């Protein structure tokens, strides 16, 4: 092993092909926004289910279905409002540069 590196090990992390991949702020923000949109609806559902359990002092399948049906229309409306607010970015191709190009490819 004199003067040679062990096979499969890299002494310098800069010579790994994956070391050039970076996540810039725009992409990071879009990923966080997407994750927030993904987990927001189930959190609201669970909170409403728990509220119904506490109010009725019991937990049944019927109560779960009623609680979810109660909150479903506002959740769908809120999700559609977010989609509509970002939908205009899909058609905006006018000399927008790398900043908005990354945003459109990452944001939902």
C-alpha cells in the first residue's frame, strides 16, 4: 500500500462525483414548501379527529369519518388556492434566468 490509496476509499471528498451536487436556497425553500403542503392536511385531519373524540368522550370509526368529512371541503379549497397561486409560474418563461427556472422545476 505504499503510495497507493485503498480501493474504494477516497482521501479527498472533492474527488467524489456526488460532491458537486449542491442545494441552493431556492430549491431548499421549494422543497420545504412542498413538504409543508404534503403534511399539513393530515395534521389538520388528526387534530379535528382528536377534537371530536374529546367532545364526545369516545372513539369510534363513525366519529372519525364525520370529523374528516367536516374538515375535507376547507382543506381541498386551501390546497387548490395554493396550487392556483403557483400555477402562473408554469407559463412564465420570459427570460427569467436560473432563479425562477429552479423554482418552477421544484415547487409543486
